[in-house]
C-alpha cells in the first residue's frame, strides 16, 4: 500500500532493514529476519522486537523509500506484506515516475513532485475503499440501527461514521461508541449497569482540540458552553479528529454563517456554471434587496444609460495608459527583458499553460516580480481563472448586458467608490478606466448577489484591470472572492476575522518576543486587517504591492501570512518599545509606505492611503524584493495544509464569538422588558435557538430555515414558525390545557405574529412567557382575553367542538345564588362597585380592547376549564368558574336586553330573581342544553343574538369574586424546572412529531 511520505533521517537505522533493489531515486528494502529460513541471531532479535513492541501495529516486511541524491533525508512511500505486492509498486514507479524525474533541476522539486503523486494515489485508494464499504455495508447498517434506537433522532439525521472510544467523566473512563452524524456528535456507553447518552450539536461546539490529561497522553477535547468532554482510546485518533474538525466546520458554516456561495439559478442554466460548493453541505443563497432581477430602485428612480457603457476593453488598461519611469528606457527595458527571458526559458523546459510544473525555480521567479507583459496571463494561470474563462464563453458579456442600466443599492455603492479607486493612476482619471471598473463590479454583483459589492473590492479590481483584459479581470475577481479569499467579501467579513485569529497564533509561534511584549495581539491583528482585505494594495506603494499580488496568486493566502510576519519582524524592535496602539500603527504605516520597487518599469505612484507623506528626516527604504525573499526564507515553511487546519480551528471560535455577541445583544434588549431572571432568560434563548436549528437540521423547507440570515438585526436572526412555537409552548408554558394546549398555542402564535409573516422572534416569545409566569392577575387575564379575540381566534380554529358553529348556550341562570347555609349573596351590587373602581383606575391612554361576543366568551370559558385540569384545587376551581361563567352570561344578557330596549328591564330582573329559586340545585350545569332552556329566553336570544357582549372589565371583576381563582392566577410559578425538563425532551418531542407526519 502507498504511504503518506514522512521524512526519516537514517535509511538503515539499527540495521533493521536490508536493501533489495535501488535506483537513482528509490530504494526497496526488506525487514531483517523476514524470509531468511531459520535466520541469524539479528533476524530473530528483530522478529522478537516486532512481536513485543509493535503488537498492535506490526511493521510491514517490505517498504520503498524515496531518496534524493545528495540528501540524508529519506521518505517511506510504500509498504507491502509480500514481495509480489511491493514489486507491483516498484514497477509502477519505474514505468510512471522514474524517467520523468530527470527533467527537474533540484532535489526539492523532485521530492515535492513525487510526494504529490503518492498523495494522489492514496486519495484514489481511499475512494476505492469507501466504495467497497458501500457495497458491503452490513456493519454500518448494524451501527445505524443502534444509532437510531439509542438516540431516537429522526431518519433525516444521517450517520457519517462511528468509532469505539472512551469518554472521560472526571477521572473515570466510560468505554462506549462515538457516533458522528451530519449535525450531532453522539456517545453511548453501558458500563456496570449504568447507561450514558450524550448528544452534542455541532453548532454548540465552541472549541475542538487535541490535548492530554493525567491518564492519557492524547485525547480529543470538545468544549461547549458549560462543559468539557474528553474522548480517547481511538485506534486512529488523527482520522477521528480530522473528521470531527471537518464536520464541525462545515456545519457551523452552513448553519451559523450561511455564506457558502451558490449561484442564483435565475441568472444562468446550472449546467453551464461551475459550482465550487461541497456536494454534501450546500446552502441556498437567499438574495437580499440588492438582488438583480427584482431591483429596488433608488429614491430618484433614475437608471444608468446603457449608451454610457461601451463594450468591454479588449486589452489591459496598463497597455493603454502606459507610463515611463524615472530610469532610462534602456535600463528599464533591460530588466524587464531579463525577467521575460528567464520566464521564457522556464516555459520551454516546463510548459507554459495549465500543465506547467510548479518548481522551486518558478517560486523564485515569482518572488522577483513577474514582468508586466506576462503578469495578467500568469495571474489567470496560477488562480485557475483561466479554466473558468475558457469554459464560459460569452458569460461575462451577457452579465454586463443584463446588469448595466439598472439601479439599486449595490450600484449606488459602486458609483460612490468608483472615483476612489486608484485615483492617482491615469487609467482611472478618465471614463475609460472608470467604465471598465463599473462594468466588472456590477457584473460580479449580478453574478453573486449574496456578496454583491463590498468595500476594498474596488481597489483589488482596479489593479486587476491594469494587468488583465476586462473579462479576464472579472474571472480573476471571481477566483479571489469565491476561492482564494472565501468569506472575505461579505457583510461580516468572517473569512478575514478567521485569518486575523490565525495570524495572531502565528505571531505567538514565530515571533515569541514580540508576542510577549504585546500582551494583546488583537491590536496587531486589527492593524493588519487591511493587509489581508486589500493584499497590501491600500497601504503600500502600488509598484511594490503588485509584487505581493504576484506571490498571492501563486501561493495563496500563505504569501500574505508570511509577508505579514516578515513586516512585523523587521519592526519588532520598535514595536517592543512602542507605548500604545497608536504608536505601533504609526511605526508599521511608515515602514510600509517606504517599501519601494526599484525595478518597476513604471514611475512611482503616490499612495493616497499612506499615513506619512512628508517625513522630517529621511526614513530608510526597504526593497520589496528583499522583503519578499526574507518572508520566504524565514516563514515560508508554513504549509497550506497547516493553515487550513488553523483556519478550521479559529473559524469555530470566530463564529461562536458572533453567536455570543448576538445572544448578549438580544438579552440586553429583552431583560428590561421582562421579570425572568437573566440566567433563566439565557437558557430560554438557548432553547429558542435550538428549536430554530432543529428546523435547519431536518426541515429545510420550513419558513424559519428559508429566512435564516446572519446579516439580519440581532433580534431577528433566529425566528420560529407556528409548529416550532407550538413545540416550545408545550415544553415551557405554564398554561397547559391537555388536548386543548395545541389550540391555545396556535392562538398565542397568531397573537404574537403582528406583521403576519408567520414567524416570531425571541423578544415577543419571552415577553408573552413572562406574563404567564410573572404577570399580575389582571395582565394574565388580559392576555387570555386577547387570545380569544381576532386575530388569535379564527373561524378555522382547530377546535372541532367550537361553539362558533354550534347554537348559543343557555344563559338561564340567576344573578343570585344560594349558599350552603341558606344565606344569599347579591353579586349585582358587588359587581357595580367593582366596575366603578375599575373605571377609575383604567389608564385613559391605553387602547381599549373590543368587547367579547358570546361565541368568543364560551371559548374563553373552555380554555379556563382546560387549564384547571389536574390542579390540586381542581374541584374548587371548577365550582368557582361555574359561578363566574353563569354570572358573566347573565351580565351579557342584561346588556343585550338593555341595548335592545334602551334601558334596563326591571321586569326581566324580577324574572331572574324568580327563576333563582328553582335553579339553585343546578349550579354546576353551566352549559345547559338548549332544549331544556325556557322558551321565552331562547326566543329572546335568537332575536338579539348579535348584541350579546362582555368586556374585559366584566370578566376581571367577576373572577375577583372567587378567591380560589385569584389564588390560581397569583400563585408563584417555577420556570427553572420547566427549562430543565425542556432541555431533556426537546429532541424527543421533535422526533415524535416527525414520526407522526411520516405516518
């Protein structure tokens, strides 16, 4: 099998290996003692060492080493269990690589080329093994069944892989199985009769790192908001950590960042567009108001005239506006010609298009500065923009035609920045350059509405236009924004923040003295932000900065990291003696302003971004070629793989930092509005956010998922729809009504959905819940009252027994009730007094609620009956609400008769008093059968059916007459227990709901 090349210093260490074959670049060796019959003493000793010391991973008896002539460093690239297997690898190397290596000049290029080929072979083998596993998935299916049974997650939660390991609980290891799915990390253990289940969403992971504890030298530590979990005893810890890192990174970017680019299908046919998103994790691009096609016109409503935008330029702007330098023409051209000649020699030997070898020589040529005649072409080649250009003929022209002449917020921003882009260069002092810049930026905003236009894109694009044709500059911009600097050019510049964190870590590792002096490295990170966003174009003279761009297109972001470290090292002494952040900024700005390019064929162009244009005393000049050479020599050993690993680690921290900021800002707004304790409100926010995330996990068609956008205001970033609200209501609301709970939750949602978009934010949810738990009795009754009026109560209410579609209930109950001891209480007098008091205290500025009809009132009463179910004082509450309900029905009937006759009917009141003597035995029969109702009352109700009303004041005053009802609404409620129970049951509730839907 092929091995990932790792360097070893001695090819015959301890005489454990015997050479069988050798060539100029490869050595085939056999393990001593293998295949020697009875063998000598050394062979037996080696065999014993293999058996004792490597019992878990025996050494293969054959291997192939890569040797570079003149070097003492060797790299194993293949191993085999049999001679036939290793000979197959040897023959492949002789047939496919041995003759090719002779074209390379130095040993570094040979080693790099061979290692790249071996890694490609390993990747191909890995792909084949995965295919074999899919063909025989019995073990995986068994693990999948156990995963679903143990954690009760929906079928939509796809299992990726699983491992046997230990989870440490304090000092006690729990042996079990670790399951890694798309959205969760799950662990199950059953040890000594104790079961342990862990479900950790990837979006909750704040730190993922390899560490060690007292008992284990290598563990994986997962840090969430409140806990740290250590996992160890993996057979292949490197593989597990890499899979975890990738899953956490992908999930966080998909759910929290939501900035993964995917072309809008409305713009072009998907089959004609090159997509560079993951096939497993994709995020639909939700366009903002700035989307072209549904343009939002500016206030003046004007459109840009297409006639002012001619056809794209067919050559680079520098060829049109070429300037002469201060050097003599012969000297200037001779240097450019020397560079061009060196490049031409390289092209002849190694090729000049996409098949060109990447050698150490080409890196040195790039560091010297690419000649202007080749710069644009080589930028296209190094960035792979040449592939996009060739595979999309006519694409840019169509974009220009579609986008120009339309006006929206994006075009307004572009117009403001057009004349700020390299204003010191003649190419952008006239309409030719300005028009080309306008077309490229507008076309890109049309292509990628998710990014649209961000500041610093204008500076980068203007430089691209100087050295490349207009269409080529467009595809270079695509390569930079979508591949080379991912997530840099959006509203939150997540990518730039991640690289600032990586840069801080590199400073600590590579410049420890500077890091020790400057305790807070965030200062240097903030100063260097423009270095990364504009590739030094905004803070270095243009003729010098283009050399940096050369290195960037060849080596990617690695070139910016190492150049930034070189700049800091060159100024380390002054930075260590600086007294504050301002002085550090002045030191770095002055240094960068004096980085010159003596070999530039053009004249020096003033940098209008520089902080220091006039120095009182001469400042030493640094040549850009020397600075770049130092950066490669001192800091060029940082591999792309290492930087990507650091990016993954810091992206988790940056995104979670944004989440914490969002949470704190939302809580800061909500806390003054509620009486819930801050720590409980924080847990409630976590539940609310988790409910939103669950919809993103398994219901990508939900409204909440489709409207998720990190660029929204803090309070609106997480929204829940009606079904999610119902789930949360069941978990945390104190007003549970049995089977009636879901109906009440729906009404509450409709009440809170004031803008009718079928989504609510956390603030409205928290304020409503605060009333239920901590509100005064009148606030709770008012909320209940509003829940039984439109828009909360609708004709399409789920309650099939709703009296909205049934005959009206009987109101043939007296206003006078008999007490068990025979005394009678006249509630009419008490109510009159209460109503007078309420009228005096009523806030005149408060909007008066509409009165409640009899149909709505019956629903109100039904809700109250449902709320009292299983309460310890259930019987007393039922009797009390029966009394109050009858009383309110009579009050409404009195008002009905009064409104129909113009005055209160004494005759009717006398009839009520008479009826009381015959109805005291039926006090509990509040909702009487219409058939048993006296005919005269039935006729009266049918005649004036629409006039029956009762107000909030009537209901509140009536409820206050019953102490048991007052006690029920004023008793203290504990939200902590509800929150703890909700955290446990939130997932199971969602799973049960999805199971019912699938049935």
